[in-house]
C-alpha cells in the first residue's frame, strides 16, 4: 500500500480503536512520552520479541540470553560515559517557556546538527538560522541559548539520604551496560568461548526533552540488543556478517525492500570502527529502526578501569590474552511495533465492501484464529463452538467471538490481523447435510476464501 499523507493518523486511530496502544495515564489527561499496550498490542509486542529471540538466540549456536537489573551500581553509568556525556541539546522558547530539542527544530528547517557536536558548535548553527525557527507551541521565534540536558533519569532506589544529588542512582539509559558488566559471569558459568554473544530484551529510560512521533520516541521504552564479543582482528568480519543477517531478518518477516535502507553514521564516536542504521520508511519518513555497530574494546575497557576487575580473555586456541571487541545490534520494540503496524496496514475491497486489514505475518499476528458460532442464540451452535475453541486454544492464541453478525466479526478480525476465522454453522451439526457433520468453515484473512475442514484435521490445517 502506498504511503498516504494521513497514514500516521490512520495507524494511531486503529491502535486506539482496536486496543493495540493507549495513551499513558489517559484518565488523568495523559503523560508525555508514555503509552500503554492494550490487549492486542501486548500480544503483538510479545510476538515481535519472540521472533527476535528466535532469530538472535535460538538459531545461533554461540549466543546466550540475559535479563539484567534495571537499576545498577551508579558507577556503571560513570564508566559508560552516560553521567558525563549522555545529553541532548535543549532550547527554551522565551515567549511560552516550551522546551524543545534544538536538533529537532533545526531539522525542521533543513539543517543537520550532529549528535557529537559541542554545545558551542550547535549554538553557532542555531544562531545562523534563528530567523527561520519557530516554537512548535506558540509559533514565535524568540529562543534562548542552546544548553546540554542529561537524559539519565535519576531514582532514589537504594538511596536513603533524601537528597537526589547525593550518591544518585539511575534508571538504565540502555540495556547493553547490563550485558557488559555480566561478561565475566557468563564466560565463567557457561561453556561459551569467544566469539560469543549475549542477547537481552528489557526496559530502558531516557528523560527525553520532547518525545514525539507517537511511540517512535518514548521516555520509557524497550530494547532488544545483542552484544557479540570477538577477537580484535575478527571484529569487522563479524560486523559485516551481522549487517547482512539483520537486514535479511526484516525481509524474511515480510517487509518490502523499498521500505528499508542503510544509513551510515557520518561522524563516529572516537572508539567506534563503524556504525550503520537500518532505517524504515515510517509515515513521517525514513528513520532509524535498528543500529549495527562495531564498538571496539571501549566498553569492557571502561568497566575494567572503573571496577578494577580484569576483562581480559585468554584464548584457549592461541594462548593470547586480550580484551574482546564488541559488535552490537540494537533495536527498539516500540519502533519495530510501529514499523509492523505501518508495513502491514492495508485497505482494500472484499465482497463489494471496503475494509481495513492488517496483513501481519502469521508469526506476528496477535490472534492466530477466531472461532465463531454462526448464531449466539442457538445453544447447540455455541456449545460446539466452545468445544472447537477449547481444541484450538491448546495449540495457538485464539479468540471466541459471538458478538454481531458474522460479516461484522470478519471485519473486526481483519482489523486486528487475524489470519483465520473458523465458523461453526448448522452444517457442522450435520442437520441437513450429514456429509458435512463435524466440519467447520475456515475463512482466510487475505483472500476472503472459505473452505470446509474436518474438526479432526483443523489443527494441522491451521498450522
């Protein structure tokens, strides 16, 4: 389906209407940068995570899993550089006091501000186009100077001094630090040898100045990351291998090639050898969905320096000691969720009626099959439908629906992306056509075609 100007509006509306995504704390007027996944949203998000885990851990012989703590020793974030340098450029409107990210405002007028620019460099760029930049709230052009704002969110967990500046602890700003500080634990407690990877899915927090673009940029979000620890000389070879794997992953899921592209980071951080993003064509244009980075030995070296614990690895084959280098893949659950909703959203006409349909890959569909009794006021149909539902739900995520006529139920299931609908009708009971007894009608989401399938063969057919 072609990207329309109102695609974002359609996706957001569908997400709210059908229980995929709700605004956070909505009954209190909402909370900026916060969203809740509804009944179908949580199923889709779980399926996205399961597909990623299958590709990154289950299918890889040298990758293991981890679930590290959200709150860690504060020195973790000093070692990582987050306490001293994890910041965004903030600028405030003098008319209405709205705070915005300076790089986002510059982007609106076609000017690029690199994330590694100093605050002085950003101010120089900002000053050169002040007459073009308008406040997103009041529309004025009266801004103060650009300052740096640290994105780490402080917490008082484990701090009983009632002083947030004394021995502060932090909600993690990224999940990978939990992997680095457990490198030795994993190495010592399992049979892994370099090269090996550690994968993790978990929440991270960033005190974003101006969250925007729906769930694309949130203050509380979820990451899926894998850190591959490799010998120094193998880093770039492994990096190229993982670039190919990660792009192929999206193609295998069913994403169109034209909606994906590589973007190379123009200015690398000092310790990195290479950094590419997989960008997706969101309703608001191509933006980063996943990063694939060659990070060198910076991360383990920093934690060795700050903790005093050796991160050296003794290679059993060469008897060489070295600090492993890291190849990282990092993708957001929320950004993948939005990409999936966009990629597989479709509008077509079926049986002379227009419909909205989410053509999810079957492995991602929140509900795999919906089971209907033809009429809800006929106990014999309802009883048989519940028997079929009990059978199906043992094998896959199913939904029982007897609300409204069958046509409306089909449309509801199309809008949440259910691949198959199973209807129990009078033929199932064999009242008029004995040859159809104990068969059901299975309707395909994408084509609308219907076939009769014996209940004894239903699970195998659906699988």
